[in-house]
C-alpha cells in the first residue's frame, strides 16, 4: 500500500498519522537503538579494561600435579586462587575454584570432575563445563600455557 497523500513511498512516515501505537513503536525503536549502542560501548570499554589488567603468573610446576589430578593454587604476590587441572600427561587447565551455584569453594576431584560438596555440583576437568548438580554455568576458565616445567596462567 502506498502513501494516501501519494508521495510515492510504500512506507511513508511523514504522512502516516501519529497514533499512540505508532508513537510507542517509535519510542521502542529509539530505546532499543540506544541500548544497543550503550551495550556496545560498555562491552568495548570493559574488554579494554580486562585486557589491560590481565597478567601472567607461574602457577606451579608441571610435576606439582599428578596426571588426572588438580591443585588449588594462590597466584604469587596475590590473593587470587585458581584450580589447575591435569586431565592427561600433557594438558593443564586453570579455572576459578568457586562453584557457580552459590560460590562455594570446590572441594575435590572425582575422576574427570571437579566436585562441589555443598549441593553436589560437578564440572569437567578439561572444559570447566557443568556435568551435574545445580551448577548454573561453567567455571571461569583462564588461559594456561606450559613453558619448560612451568605452568603459566593468565588472569
Ligand atoms: S554451592 Fe556448589 S553445588 Fe551448591
């Protein structure tokens, strides 16, 4: 349908009567655009801050963790605790040691799962993804590299 004033446009905003419904849609469109811009700016700013603040630490030696094991580590010179896992001979992974259900410190390892004793959540030792219980998401994962005999973690 073309404009009743025959301006030749199929969707003519200039000649469309402003009903409360149209005005609401316009406001929604405007607010939605603002939210998108704000989110973009906010995320970009947050990402830049996170990049600037990240630092790499030697978390432990490769021999500190047995194959299939895990170790709770306080990063040197900080009070930041992480859990480093070694699911097989050559791979190491680092995660937040706090359960995503109610932020309780993880209590141990069973097979290929890190365990939270409080309500029974479990997480895969390679990915940090939840494998059982009331966990609300995966564990925060940190970049891990092995240099010589040092396990380095970037937080
Ligand atoms: S706090 Fe870990 S399962 Fe509830």
